[in-house]
C-alpha cells in the first residue's frame, strides 16, 4: 500500500468517525441523521480494514474477520435512512429484521474467523473459498446490496408518484 493510499484511508477513517459523532451525539439530531451517522461509522470501519489486515496480531485479524460482514448491514441502514428521511417514520422493532443479512453473514463466517483468522484474511484478500459457507457469505453481501437498492428505489419512486398526485 502506498503512502497516498494510507493517507486517504486515514482521512476517510477520521471523517467518517467525525461525521458519526456530529450526526449522532447532537441532541437536535433526527432519526434519519442518526442512521446516517451510523452509515458514516460503517464506512470508516471499512477504511480501517486494510490496516487490520496488515497486522500480525491474531486479535486484530479476528477483528478484521468480524468487520468483513459489516457491509451487509449497510443496505438495511441505507433503506432505513431513506425511509426515515422521506417519510419521517420512526424506527419500529420489526426494522431489526433488516439486519438479518448481516447476522447471517456473521454466522456463516464465525467459525472461520475465530478458528483460523489468517485463513480468513487470505480469503478476504482473494484466495478461493474453502467452504460453501464462505461462498454463501460472499453472495449474501452482494444479494442484500442489490435487494435493498431495489427496495429503496421502489420506495422512493412510490413516494414521488404519491407526492406528485397531491
């Protein structure tokens, strides 16, 4: 990794964490702002991944393996953000179902992450999957992204059509 890439990653980590603090810790923040803050923190953690992968400490490698599934929560958070921003709706307990892809990804990769974090990092960096569960986790990451993107576009389009009718 070049110095320029390292600087860009560090700037991304700093900005994501700062935006998280500004959006979530202000008492005047709306639900949509707090969800957007969580998305910023999620992106900041993604920028942290290359540094964790370079570490030879097993605890940091385990953390990198756990953080690999974080993008599976991004689709649900983005959908909740758009819904809260457009409709002004509050969060409900059933909204936690949107994080099932993230939970599924964590469960599929948990034994690999904790038993051999080095092998998990090799897979994250492009080595072929040694198990059907790793392949399923990889497909789950992509499927949830396209699924939540389609649901968000549909919700936005329906809201726009309803707003133009009034």
